[in-house]
């Protein structure tokens, strides 16, 4: 998996990559949800958050490999 992590780090450490990652965080992890959100929607949001966290973890590990 080391090779893909290096690619994530290389892509997301560019100025454009940092903007895209910030946008992904804004529309997922940092989004404020209303109190009437359904259980189904909560699961969908959790999956989106997990994907962004996975990308961030790949970037961190990739940075440690370079």
C-alpha cells in the first residue's frame, strides 16, 4: 500500500490538492447537521466522513514515506 500512499501525498500536497481536500472536509466532516436528520442520512454522512478521513490518513502515511 506504500506506493498509493505516496501518490496521495504527492497529489494532495500541491496547492490545488490542499484546496480540494479543504473543500472535501467542508462538505463532509465540518458540515453541521440538523437535529431531524434520518438514520439513513446519518449513515450516508458517516460513510462520506470515513472516506475523507481515509484520504487524510493516506496523505499522512505517504508524507512519512517520502
